[in-house]
């Protein structure tokens, strides 16, 4: 009898170990697929941006329309599929179906763009360049790319529901998904900008990306469903129980607007130093995404152990403020730094592009690191019930992305024309500061702590007003073109 029991025990242990190994292999495959999915998504964005600029022109309204349509699709998809995620029995299979849908739609994108070109030519011949044509361009852009973008937006809440089964690992699970997808996006930007478009052309690059989506989707769909153990299905509550919980998504929307506005202002200012080539744009976007990816994975490692995730959000927002202010100071002297690097590295194309990428990282990485860290911290503070995990993630992603669209439009059309790039960056740093002070003051336990926070806010505001002005002659010198001639002036 004792021997029989021992044999049965060993059998059950072996089965349990096999289940754990299967789960680990499945999760590894999912994370790999999500990384490639992020890479493919940014390849699409680069290709579509380039093609639509050939159709509509490189005007600011046309560029803004593409970005707004892309982000709007992601926002709608995260909200729509986030609500569905909590009802799906097999999230991984549903994710595979989304990938297949993205690939099939994008496979026919050349035909869609050809149709848009024909419509645009006819309309331009009939009405000329007018505000009505700008509106029609915006509508055509939305019709062209919103469907695949909505499918892309649904992948994060769907996979979150499949990966995260226990609130004790909420921050860690979300940060890993966000990290791998964003890291893939940064890689896709660099691959598309530096290699694929040059080697294969735009539509062949689009075709390769579509095939990757379809292939990934079929691999994921064929995965064997993982039966979760009872311990993994604990639907315990997490997050904070206070009146501020309901407004957290709207605070995240405000920070999304400030973050995207900061990206637009950075791009505008760095174009003056690094140039406005495809390579320069690619490096700036990759720097932004890389910082977000690194911040999310680092903070995700400890946010689940934090007893006060709102306090962590406040601290991270404060660090974003400081980082943006430092970036403003650095941008003002960036042409000088570039001139110092020019003699040693400009003769080799790859080395010189590496230097430009380094300068972009120097400006962008610190602030974007803390911006990325805000995602798992906000999720940990806001999400209160595991049974509605997908819906809550979808809502956060929706409002943050909508805020990003508003920030992009306001920055490009209002703030930069009215107050300039430098002051726009300082305004966005102030938005992060106000959110930080608001959250930290609410979390302060006594009057002394609140007084210290208020004093810190006053010191930061004074510091923001004392940031040195930029020298227009230096930034407008065209250092990325006229470096050899300018070298004599600096000696």
C-alpha cells in the first residue's frame, strides 16, 4: 500500500511538472510573438506614413492625420476588445485570430492606397487645395488604417487576460507584455527605417510584415489551451480603495497628452540638429520607444510589492518633470556636442548614425524611462478586480491614447506656433509636476509631509522658470548639413 501511494505521488508530481513546463514554453512563445507583433506594427506605421506623405504631401495636417488615425484605431481597439477579453474562454487563440486579421487586411493595403490615390487626384482636380480637402484626407486616412490599428489595439488587453491570473503578479505580467511589445516596436522602427524600405521597397516591406502577422496568428491559434490550476484562478481584489481611483484613468489621459506633446516638441527641436531625414526620424522614434520599454520592465519588477502604488506614480511623474527640464537644457547645447563628435566619426556612415542615435537617447531616454514606468504603476493602482482585468486595461489604454492624440494635435497646431518648442516642453513638464504633487499630497499622512511637498513644488516651478533660453542662431545653424564649414567657426 505504501509503495502504491508513493508511485501515485510520483506520477502526479511528474504531471504537474509537465504542466508547468508546457505553461513556460507557451508563455515564451506568446512573449516572442508579441515582440514580433510590435515590430511589425511599427513597420506598418513607417510604410504607411511614407506612402500617405506621397499622396497627401508632407504637410503638418497630413502628418498629424496619419498619427491621429493610427493612435485612434489603437485606442478604440483596446476599449472594444478589452471589454470582450473578460468573456473569452481562450485568450491566446483569440489573440492569434487578431494577428491573422491584421495580416489579411494589410495584405490588401497596396490596393487600398491605390484607390485612395485615385480618389484624392479626382477630388483635388475638382476642388483644389482647401479646408474641405484636408477634412476628406483625414477621413480617407481613418478609413484606410483604422481597422488594422483597432485589431492591434486589442492585443494587449486580450493577452493580459491570458497571461495574468493572479493579482500578486499584476504589475510584473503587464510590464513584461508592455516591455516586449514596445521593444519590438523600437526594433521595427529601426529595421524599417534603416534596412527594409531601402532593401525591399515600401510595399514589399508591407507584404513581408503581413505574412509575419498571418504566420504568427496560425502558430498561436494551434496552441493547446492551458488549464489553469486553482491557485492561479484567485480573483482577489487589488488596487486602492479610495475616491481617487475613479479619476486615475483621466489623470493618465492628461499624462498621455503631455507625453505625446513632449514627443512632438522633441522631434521638432531635434530635427534642427539631427536633420529631418528618415534615419533621423527613425532614431528619434526608436529612442522614445526604447525608453518606455526599459522603464516598464524595471518598475514592473517591484511594483507588485509596493504598498502604495499611487505614491510610486507620484514619484515617477516627478522624475519625468526633472528629466524633461534637463532635456530642454541639453537641446540648447546639442549642436556644440555634435560638433565635438563630428571630426572623429563623420567619415563612417554607421558610426556617425550611431553618434546621432546616442545624442537622441541622451535627450529622450531619461524622461521616457519614467514615462514607461508609469504604465505598470498606474495599472497596479487602478485595477481592482481580476475578473474585469481586460476591461480596466482597455479603459486605461483608451484614455491614455486619446489623451495622446489631443496632445499631438494641440502641440502641432496650437502650442508650438503660439509659444514655441522650448516653452511647450516646459508646459508639459509642468503637467507632470502638477499630477505628481496632487498624488503625493493626497498620499501624505501628516501636515509636515504635505508642507514639504508644497515647498518642493514651489522650488520646481522656480527652477522651470530659470531654465536657460535657447540660442536661435546655434540651433538654426544647420549643423547636420554645414558641420564642415561650421568647424572653422568653433575653433
